[in-house]
C-alpha cells in the first residue's frame, strides 16, 4: 500500500491500542470519578494510583478522602482503653470504606470468580485487585444502591490495602494479605471470619503449621499497626504463635478448633 495509507493504518492501530489500555476492561479510567476538583487521580508505571492536587501543585500516594479519614482516626486516640479505642477505629474505617455492607460471601464469591482460590502464596497486582474489588462493591451496590459509590469505595479500599500491605508501593502483594485485609473488615460474625482465614492457611487435612500461622498473624497484625495500635496487641507474631501452639499439646500442627480456642483467651493477641 502507499506509504501515507500505511502510516494512517498504523496510527489508527496505535490509537485503538491506547484506547484499550485507557478504557478497556483492565483500565482504571472509571476510578478517576473517585476524586473531585482540584484533585486528579493519576497512575504510576506499575499501575499504582497517586493523587495530584492542582491547587497546591503537589502529589501524594493517599486518596484525599483517606487522608481526611486517617486524621479523624487519630482524634480517637483520646480514648483511654486500647480495646475500645481500636474497636472504634476499626468501625470508623469499615464504615468509610463501605465494607460494613460487604458480606463474607460476597468477598469469597469474588475471590473465586477472579481465580484467587488456592493462590494464597502467590502475588496479586493492582489491576487484579481493582477487578476483584469492583466485583465485590458492585455486588454490594445491588443491595445498597443508594449508599455505595462503587468507584470511590473501590479506590479507597485499594488505597487502604496498599497502605497496610504495600507501603512502598511496589504494586504487588500476597493474595493471602489481600484476602485477610478484606475479610477482617467485611460484614460477618467474628467466628465466621476466623474460620475462613484459618482455612486460607490450612492444608488439605485442615491443619496449619507454625510458619503458616505466623504468616496469617503477621497479616492480621498489620491492620492495628497501620492504625497506630500495634503496641496494644503484642507488637510481634512470635509470642502469639507460641501460645497458640500450646493448644496442640506438642503436635507440630494445629486445627481450627485450637485456633478458635486460643482466640478466646485473655489478654487477646488478635
């Protein structure tokens, strides 16, 4: 073909490829709605979002609404007793992210629909997290259509998960961490949550060893750490693992009943 026609075809192909990246099923374009002027949502090379304030000509990793939320959470530090203070912070965080309207089953269904079953030791990237979170909040919005802004909930929850498990913004974290963070803040009975997260580390015989329990407790403890409450919960996963395995009477593995029994002990480590 003539050179000008070939160039036009190449330009058109490039335009379509760029459009697919920007607006296709794996794009983050719809999340631009999660911020208002003077803010703009932008994406780094590794797909991690950051936020531009055009009024101050500055950038930051945190969603502006999450920044406001974290300031509000710090106001709760005046509450004297650690358990009450941490509980209030978790509840405020849960409600702001709209995870109080996300059931355990909604989360589990989304994990399975996006191929995350059995991948707990693998890595998940930002694009995969966004797809999974979108499925979760779209399901919740069908039940609470007037209460959930899907793009805002997806973006803020993504931002919070990155703050907790990927503070260096590498753009990837373990699937186990992603699941644990969401399950601990979703709407469900505590025992149901604990049974589910134990299944995440259990083998085919429903047992877990010390290494796997240590990984699970480490991920659980990152949440109070991010809220400034880690000192109230031991500060380490080493002692909790040891005390939990005392329930196993010398065996190298524990089962769900041991884990649940240990969680009821005082003082609580989780």
